[in-house]
C-alpha cells in the first residue's frame, strides 16, 4: 500500500511520535555487520532502524522521549563500530583532496597495491617449480607475512571485534581461512619438512592429497588476501560510482546570485539568499533558487532536473526552479524557496531516503546472511573432521576446510540489493523520476491497472480558446468583460484576445456569468441561463457540438441579443496518447478517472486512445469517489497504480498500491505518492515503471547468482575439488560481478521519443 500523508517513513513498526536521524557508520565490512548493528539499534526502546551496508549509513526513527542520538551512537560503538552524524560538506578544493586521500577507497587501494606487489613473487615462486631455488620458501615467507598480517588486517580486526561480542560475520570466515593457511605454513616451515633446503612444490588446480608436512600455503594466504582486497576495493569504487548520479544532481545548483539592491546588482553566495529577494539571471546562467519570474521572458532548460531536452518558455508570473539554465533572455526572479526548501534539496532527500531503505527481497537476503556464517563454520569443521576420519590425510582435510571458509563468504549476497538501488535511484533522479522507497519496486512489478487523473495529468490543466462563432467583435467584447474575472475560462478568453477596451459597471454571478458595459454597449457572457434572450439556432448547434466534444461553450449577448459563442477546452498534453500506448505495452490497463462530466471525459479519452465503451473511463467522481474506485478495483483482485497531481488526488494516491505524483502538482499529492515525476507528463510515468521493474530485475538477478555461487561451490570445496587459491579468486569475482551488473542500470534510457 502506498503511504499516506501522515504515514511513517519506515517499515511497519516505526514509533508513532518520532524524530529521524541519519548516522554515518564506519567499520562495516560486510552485510552481516549491517545486520548486527540494525539488530542492536532495534532492541532500544522506541527505535526503528534500517542499516544499509552499501551507503554505510543508518536511518533511525526514534522516540525522543525515550532515547536520544547520543544513545544511538553509543549503541553502535558497543557493537564494535563507529557512528557519527553526517559531516558538513567539504567546500575547499584542498580539503576535498585531503578527504579523497583519506577515503576508504583510497586506503583500500594503497593496501591492495602493496599487497599485490609482495604477493606476485610468492605466486610465481610457488607455481613455477623451475624458479624455486634453494631456500626460496623463506623468501616467500618474508614477502607473504606482511600481506597475511597487515594486508589482511581489516578482516582480522573485524573478526576479533565480532568475536568479542560473541558474533561471527563474513570477515570471520575470511580471517580464519587466511590465518589457517598462514599458520599451517609456519608450522610446516619450522616444525615440518618444508623448511629444509632443496624443498620443491608443484602447483595443481586441485588440492594435492597426501602431501604431508612439507606442503606450505603461503601463496594461498597472500593471494586470497589480494583477491579479497581487490573485491573490497571494487565494491568501494562501485559505491562511489553508484552515488555519482545523486552527487552530480546535488552539485547542479548555482554557487552565487546577482541580487538586486537599490537598482544595483550585487553578487552574493547562494547561502545568503532569502525568500523575497530579487535576483537577475542572464542567458547561460543557472537560476540561483526556486522563484517566480518578476520581469523578462526567456526559455529555461530543465533537462538537468527533468531529463526533458526541450527548453520551456517562461515570462512574468511563471515559476522557475533552482539549478535550471536560462538559455534565452534576461530574467528578474523573486526567490520563493531557499536552502533546504528548494526543489533540488527535496530531490536529494527523496533519493537519499530511497537508497537508505530496504526492499523486501533485501530483508530476505539479510536474514539468510545472518544465519549463513555460523552454518558455514559448522560445514568447515564437519569437512575437516570427515576428511580426517575417512582419509587420515591432515593436509587434504585442512585444504578442503580452508576452501570452504574462503568460497562461502556471501559478500555478493550483501551487495546484490544495495548497489542496484544506488544506481537505479540515482539514474531515476537524472531522468526526473524519484523513487521514495525500495519497497516501491515490488509494487511496480505487480501493478496491472493504472488510473489516470485527467486534469493536469493527461491534459495540461489550462483552458485555451478553441473556437469563436459570431461577429468579428465577439471575442474582443467578451474578453473585455471577462478581464474582471479570475475564472480559468475567463483567463483563456482574455489570453486569446489582443488589446482590450475599458469596462464599466462590471458584475459577476458565481457559476452563471459576468456582465458589463463596453464602449456604450451592454455585454453579458455566460451560460444560457444568464442570457437576456433566446439563443439562435446556429449558435445553439455550436454549443451542442462543443458539449458533445467535452468542451465548454459560453454565450455572448450584446444589447440584449445573443450574438456569439466562445468555446474553450482543456488541451491534451502532446505526449499523453503515445505514453498510454507504452503503458499498455508494459501490461497495464489504463483508466481515465475524472470529476468532469461524461461527455468531456469521453472526448479526452478518445483523443488519447482510450475507449469509454470498454470501461476505460470513470467520470463524475469526487475525491472520495476516486478512493472508492481504487478500493473497488482492489476488491476485484486488481493491483492499482494511480497517477495524479492535485490535492483532490491525494487520498486516491495514498489508497492505491502504487501512487505516482506529477512534480508540477501540489505538495500534498507528492507527499501521498510513492513515485514523484518531476517531468509533468505521462512519459515520466512510463519511465518510472520501466526503471523500477528493471531495477528489481537486476536485484533478483544479483541475488540468484550470489545464492547459486555459494550453493554450487561450497559442496565442491567440501569434497576437496577446489583449491583455496581459486576459491578466493572466485569469491572476489562474484562480488565484482554483482556490482558490475548493477552498474548496467546507468545505461537506462527513457522510452519517450526524442523531441
């Protein structure tokens, strides 16, 4: 179900009266770490937490009367990790360089490069017997020791921290595997025959059985460390690349603005802007913040926020969004939103919330990971004991057990969902599609019916004049009187006329019409009931034809005689018809839902390819009626999506299984929806469904391969058919495969035809 306007931002069970805080977590090395921190936080009274390994952050909802942020940080510390509130953004270039040098990715890269340089000679010596000179094994020990100890320190440290708390994670498996290979080698060198001059060792793809105490595994300890460090580095790099779309989005904003002070332009930093200030935007400049155009006209490029390549014309009275680019004339804009209230800031928050959450499939993977490590440890012990009992071969038993430990690390399982979410939601933000939470992905897969609000969704929501019948002066006189009204029909008539004469004695009767004296003549504009006399037959036919087409006709009377008709209509968006075709291609049944009369609804429906005779139009429904329509369809077993933009759509958006709000709509509608479409057309709805389904498909593909990898290779390792060296390589490769598969979402493209 879609979350209502007052719904909790978390999964079921979040406290009712709550604050929200985001904690940056350091020290996590696998999905099991995230699970452990999440369990610890959720044990606190009045706390609901979601910890995301990929974003290295915890989103925590808590009751401030029962717990405070310091307790949350202390709880994370007690679990063996570090937590802190997000640091302020780095602004200076020098500071940015320092920060980059200290980033987890750069630290891992340094550790990886040093370890790889030391490991390469060990591998060559161990695998190429002709190169094994006398006492080569001691050089191998000298080179491999820093790798097995310092290079693998992140794994050892995490394993020790977890052991102190009576827990085990994937790092436990890695640390035990590396330590076992290294310690066995030390025993063989100092107490066995491996340290004797002239010792030679053959490399085989399969573990060598019956080798005895002269076999060493220094190359296994070193190479597995390098492979795993390479996997961790690839993960860190993928996380950074995954979040690049969001980072780029948030960096789109202008850095300063040309504020008007006493007629002069003064450049001020963007953070000094306040609501009500007026600033100048020249051609080629970015709009500093959200505002309303006060003077000037231009075309504004919205592609950075909406993905729409065609600039939009704006003039006095039109709203503009911060970070968009002025490509035409000079504009003077009055700021209406600044700082964290701007559209750009809201987009960033929505994307961050989506990336911090967890889809149902991820929670399943988390539960599997939580029990997987203890099970693997038992399998490794059972493998060791079984080999010893059956064969009596210590080396073979040890080799098989180490291979099980190394191959079983389900790092890929922990990365399967978060990396796809990072990339998918970031790409959506670039295309003007904001996914509010990962649970939305499941809804898009199941949806089979989509309800489309008419006004503002399928149509522009703005009336325009489409026909005038009568003498040439009909429009001029009607517009002169309508100029005193704020009704949408009046504005459409006035907008179509040129220069207007003065009006005397203006009067308006709500819902009936307006009247006034223009150039010495009495003019009345309105419904038939407002007319002072009968309607001529030819004009009555114009009115009837307009009503059958779903248009609105207003009559014009001059000096007591009905002389003309003005016909206005809400125009259909040019993208709507093609978008509805693509919705059908996605397996969705579109239905037009509107409060308008049946005639107007049917006319609009036919113009976009919907058939009223097949039940694809529901007309004359009030806001409460829209909710009833959604419930009725759900009672029939349908999974319903709702697309709308107004306050009256909010209840239906909340009731629907999937709510999609037009970004041009009201804040209430956006708050009640699951997906926000920054581009105010149905093409964005198509892209939203396609991207959500594609992201879910990538997640499921990742999970399948992660599970299949472990299920297939753990038995091989236990049976002694897998060298620990190859096991380490395969395990690291599986993580890289998962993140690479997720990065394919960056290539997602809109299905809308190019403008």
